């Protein structure tokens, strides 16, 4: 991998990360799931940074590459709703009564 951490830090779009790491991806899939993939990728990077602070730049980028692949795979095998990465998936709507809340007295 002939990339460096400074180049990595300039990346913004999901597609840029895949291109940076030279990873194959389905543009249509990424377009629909980009925020979820990036959020999961960010979580994985934080875990790497927290658990392995001793990594050199190249080792860190290699781990990040694997983390991006893993984040992408999570949403191939699961849905954003199942992953519940964003608050909107965890909040119960205030104007909804579920069937389990209805009792017959």
C-alpha cells in the first residue's frame, strides 16, 4: 500500500475511501448505504485507534482498509435498521401505539 495518513485524512466521500484503498465496491449499493457504511467504518477505526495505539502509519492504514471492507460487508449481510447506528432507529415515535400496548379490559 503506497498511501499515507495525510492523504487519508483529506478523504470525505465513501467512494474516495474505496478508491484510496483500491477496494472493489458497488456504486449503487454505496450510494444507498453511504452514511451507514461511513458510520460503521468510523466505529471500527475508533476501536483500532483505542486498542492498538502503537501501530505505525502503514499498519494503521492496513487495519483501516480491513475496517472499511468489514463495514461494507456488514450492510451486505444486514440492514441499517438492524444495525441501529443512528438515533432515529433507536427512538420510539411518540405518536404511535403498538399492538402490544393495547389491552382488552
